[in-house]
C-alpha cells in the first residue's frame, strides 16, 4: 500500500493542475456592504478590501458588478485552496522519495 501513495499523489497533483488551468478571472479580498449613514443603515454601497504587496486597498464595487466580483473572489479562494493542497502533496511526495532513497 505505501507503494501506491506516490502514484495517488502524482494523480492528484495532475488533477489540481487541470483545475488551476480552468480558473479564469480572480481577485483577492472581502466584499462588504457599507452605509453612508450607518446609524440608520441608509445609502448602502459595496466595497472590496484586500492587501496586495503589503498595501491595503479598498475598491468601490457598483451594484451591477456584484455578481462578477463575487465570482472572481470565489475563484481566488479556490485558487488559494488548490495551491495549498498542491504544496502539501508536494511535501509529502518529497518525503516519500527521500525515504525510498535512504532505505537499504
């Protein structure tokens, strides 16, 4: 069974690569609703807040663009999750390879 694990890892990494290629437009950040008058919750508008290259940024998002920005931020979260899984699998793959090299 341990001999199968490297093959399973390699297959999953290939699947991750394919899924990454399928991701299109993406944006980091959190989309929030803000109010011009927060006390009475009037004048709602949306903004996207994110940090990039150690700088915090906030972008106004027009209401008609909400669906697209939500899709883009979802794509970014999916991208980050896939990359994280790929790194974890690569670490495991490397450890298994080193174990095989050191066995007599």
